[in-house]
């Protein structure tokens, strides 16, 4: 759902006492439409102006910053770094938050700025104003072509969004409600009536009011509808908010600052202590997937292009190899021409003769080039036979290499689908470049290698899962020979190491490590996934094999459901 005005009010009431007087120590812009204000005490205030997720909240999620800060981020650092937040306001039931800040310029002179978040869907924006109310700059510039009525450009005075001609539902009286309801077509659905007449109600809240109004106990629909609307308005006025997240089959589908009854028993309701924690839970996984999609798009395109090129090449090679298998026929035709030279003359188009290699001695026709002599025709067939014989050997080797590279690229594409941080994609980019599938772009950015994902079993044993092929190789190479190695059977996925510390792991430890291997594989959505496991000493890397490619023996197979241990993941970027 989109963040509505009532939920934004709940956020404002929650954040106001925490941000007033807070000093801005750092400013980051991890994504094009996200700004992080790092307040004293390492509290991270997120302002997001994305079309699908506009909001303001404290966040506990880690976000990677780009190697070079965007221009808007540099502008905010110039004007707001070291400033203090003096006010956080929301115009009544508007999807707009205004932060007032006391700042200082480069010479230490006191100043004032405003940072405005317009959380209005696809028109969301983040705007910086000076003390006079002029726009310094904004995330999205709106010129006269885009909006003749309201431009948002540097140098212009800021004009708030135009108000709508509807009454805020907090200001409604019972008499006014009954008058509006009496003038409404009786066939109008109650949620439609609420949306048409009142400002500040989202479709979700309108449906909830209409659903609750269907409960028995009052005389007629208008009484029930007014009672529920008045109850909601009283709750909002008194700021009695109870953040809840609705899940269906484990996936978040809706959130609200009130309990929702309209979905009935088809969903699970999870209560949160505050709105910020709820928004982290709702948007966290969605943002990770979106970041992975954007950052991995170029790499996915390069890997997919290379894979498709290899597939076409392999198809041609297989066709040529199949043709080369018929090479004995070429030698036979050369032998038949040689054996019948005495009968032939230059200019013949074919030779009709008996096949003396066959027990039946049937008559065959051998095509000839009339421009060549009989001897040259025989030599031509022998040459084609020798070429096909050599081609069969070379093509077999090339097809093996192509299949190896194809399998490797499939594993890279699977890694890209699991990428979570910018460092994950930098590591995969470096891997593709070193493997020759990606061109070098000059001087490359130096970065610290990422650490593998790390978990703990219930008994305390460490589980390590590789993030990419090179890390998979390093994990296996550096593991103790008594550690257990896990990998999904004949399915691309991460190499997982269960550190045994010289102990004999229990069956529960093995099941947990196997579940991690299944989770970080192409079979994540499976029910029962086969996972092979064996001591590390039985895992070997063939000479010349691509990164992440190994062979193993003396293994056992566990069938598990993909999942992660309850312990928190520790993987990240090395310090």
C-alpha cells in the first residue's frame, strides 16, 4: 500500500520528540530517491521520495553508499551538515513533512533551511529551501512543460501542493455527515462515499470503516458508518496508534497504524512497537530486491549475452560434430574413385560403380566435380575426410569447453539473483572480468573483499556460505579437512562449510547447514531439496576449472526445506 496521511501523522508524532534538537553529523544518499541523515548517536533518519515507497522513518537497515556521492547529496552536505532540527511539522492530513533546521554557512554565520518531503506517490519529492522560502534544489525538478500549474525549480519560491475541495474527516460533524449521506445515491458503496467527500482517508481506511460498519448493533447504515468514522477520527485526534503488519503466507501485503479487520482469518497480523520498525520490515526485502535488480542489471545483461552467445556457438558445434561423424563415407568415396580411375574421364559429374566394401556389392553413385580430374576428385574426398577427422577431435574439445563455460555463466547468473550489497556485485564484476567475459573499463575501483555469510547452528557451530564463485573456492580451500562441505545436488548454489572444530556434528547441525545451502541456491522455493555433503578432504578442484567448479566423492545426501538458522547473519564487508 502507499503511505497515507494518517500513517504519516503517526510517524510525525513518533519522530518529533526524537529529532527535535538533534544535530546532523553525516548525510548520505544510498539511492537516487533516498537521503539518510545521520543524527548524533548514530541514529539514521531516512527520507525516501520514491514513487512506490515515499516515507520518513528511523531505520536500522544497512544501506551501501555509492562510491561517489550524487550532486544533491553534496548540496545537502554543504547546507545542512552540523545543523540542528528545530521542528518537524505535518500540515493537517497532508502527505507532507517539513523539517526546520538551524544551520551555519562556511564562514560560521547562522542560517536557516527547510527540508520538505512530499510523500505523494509518483509526484513525491524532496525539496531544500533557504530562509526566505526559495527553492535551493530538489530531487526532481518540475518545469512548466511538466506542470503548468506548479513548478519546482531552484530560485523559485516554494508553493505547497494545492488543497483539494473536500472536508478533512477530522473536522466533520454528525449533522454534516448526515446531510452529505442523505444527498448521496443509495446505491453508492460506503467506501466510495467516504473517498468522495472526505480528505485524509485512503482507500484502505475507507474500506476498513465500511467493513466495520457492516457489524450488527446499530439501526441503519448511516448510523453505523458515522459511528465508525467518528471512532477513527477520535483515535487519530488522540494519537492512539497501534502499528500492525499483515502477512499472507509469510509475505507482507499491507500495513496500518490501526488493527485491520477487513482481511479476516486469511492473513496473519504482526504488531510492532513503532512505525519505523514496521516500515523496515515491510520495505526491507523489497528494497533489497530492487537494489539487486538495478545494480545487477548490467552484469545480468553481460552474463546473459555471453551465455546466449555460447548456446548458439554450441548448437553450431554440435551440428558440425554430427556431420563429422559421417566422415567414413568421404573416405569410401575417395577409395571408390581411386579404384575406378581407369574407367573415368575428366568432366564426369558422377561415378557409377559397385561398392566393393559392401558384402551385397550394391551400385553407388559418387558425385564428382566436372572441372577436376579423377585424381583431383579423389584427393578432394581424402582431404575432406582428413579435415572432418581433425574437426571431430577439436570440436569435441571445444564443446567440452563451451559446456563448462555455459555451466559457469549459469552459476554467475544465480549468484547475481542472490546479490544483496554493492560489494557483492563488485566482486562478481571482478570475477567476470578476470574470467574474460567482461571487458576492463580502465582503472578499476579498489575495494575490500566481502566476507562470506555466517550463521550459527543451535549447538553453536559456525556455518559459512559463499557469496560468489571466488569466495566459494576460498571457503573450500581454507576449510579444515574435517569440516563438512555442502552443495545442492546438480543445482547451482553457494558452497557452504560447516565448521566442526574437530567435533562430530549432530544430525541437527547437518540439517541446518544443508538448509542454508538449499536457501542460497536456485532451489530456494523448493519443498524438499537434495543437498550433498562430504568432508572437505573429498572436494577437489580440477586443473583449469572455472571459479566455483569442483568435483567431490564419498558424499551423502540430505533432503531439506530451504531456510536459515534463527541466529543473525554476520556477513558483510571486511574491515
